[in-house]
């Protein structure tokens, strides 16, 4: 969430979202949009005390926050909270009464263990990840119904929808945890506000969650100077790379190749780089993580 809302990269060892003295130093997308007169809301079917999400969301300035305790007993719940179809329906209902312009965020939970979504098993393959794959099918099905209904609303034609995963997950392909493919997640921009010539376009450029902030704000002609870790993905001159972290390790991906380094054992779990640029790309990736962590420590 610090990456998506604050444009600040996630890093090993700790998380800035659980430290109010540090995350209070971050400017967020929400702050910028509130200054432009946007009304804000945040939805989650579980309990926002988890991972101190509530504290970070309050810092973001969201005016209206809806979580598990705000749903009555007539809504079907699972072990983690309200299932996605009911959460999405609640947001849709509330947005029909919201003043425009608005910025609303929703965090799904049904595609998370223990996978007790209210739908019969549809996909009978996937081996060790069959439960997860069916939960993703359920969330996708719920989103399909959500978009069928939002298309009927008067505010749909003015709204940009952004879908992104909060993190990766093992799949039936069972990529090793250290591989770039394991960490690959989707980012979708949808809506009638997108010009016709760009609808259906696939952009294969390497990017990260922090890049959402600068990309979105530039499209709205809002300054994004505070988001110095964030790239505007529609700027053809933006450098192309992707980064991920784990425990005490870093993954760095360039068009030429990638490496994954685990500092605990001083070992490259993955190293696929051309000899001519290997040393410079390794130095580049390690420097990026060092700079992120030094800024985190300075807050």
C-alpha cells in the first residue's frame, strides 16, 4: 500500500506502513486528489487493524472507511470477512450517493487463504494451487458482475478504474519464489475515459507498483514531484526496470536480464545477465535497494 498510494517501494526486513513516525513523511495520491476537491473512501471486507492498514489509511486522508464491522449480519461472510461480491456491491451502492469527483479504493480478500468463497469449484485443475485458482476465478467473476452494474451508472463515463495485485502468489506453474515470473502481477487501466485508440492496448514495459502514482497524476495534469521513486509509464524516456524484495534479498530486472541476490547467505539465487553489462546492472540494483532503505531509515 505504501507503493500504490505513496509511490514508495517496499523493502526487506520491515514495512513502512506499520510505523506511523515514518509513513507520516509520505505524500500520497489521496492527499493530492483531496487538494483537487475529490471525495474519498476506502473499502475492505476484513479488519483493517491487520498490518496497521487502518493507521496508514487514516494518514492517507480517506474520509469514509468501510470494513468488516460496518456490515450487518445479513451479508454473507467467510473466515476473513465479507466476500468480494458483497464488498463490491456495497461500494457500488455507496458511490451512487457520492459527490463527484471521487477517489475510492477497494481491497479484496476472497483470493486469500483459507479460500472459503461462496462458489462451487469451477476449475478442476491446478494441482497444489487449485484452491487459489478457484478463488481467483471467484474474484474475477465478482468483478465481472461489478462492471456490468457500474456501466449502468451515470458516473461510469467519467471514471477510471485501476486494478492491481497487492502482491504475487504461487501458481500451478510453481515458479521458484526467487524468480521474476513468481513476482509478476497485473496492472489494468479500464474505463470510458480512456481514448478509443488506446483501449485494448497492452504495454509490456517493465514497471512496479510505485509507478502508479506518477502515471496517474500526470494523466490528471497534477504535479507528482514528491513521488521521486515513481515513474510515469507513458513517458517513453522513463528508464525501464523492475524491482522486488524479500526478507533480506533483492530482485532486479532489466530488459537485458535479471539477478536475485540474498544478503543473508551472500548468494545469487538467480543471475541471468550478459557479461558486458553484468557488473553495472548488479551495482545498479544493489544501489537502488540501498538508496530506498537509507531514505526509509532517515524518516
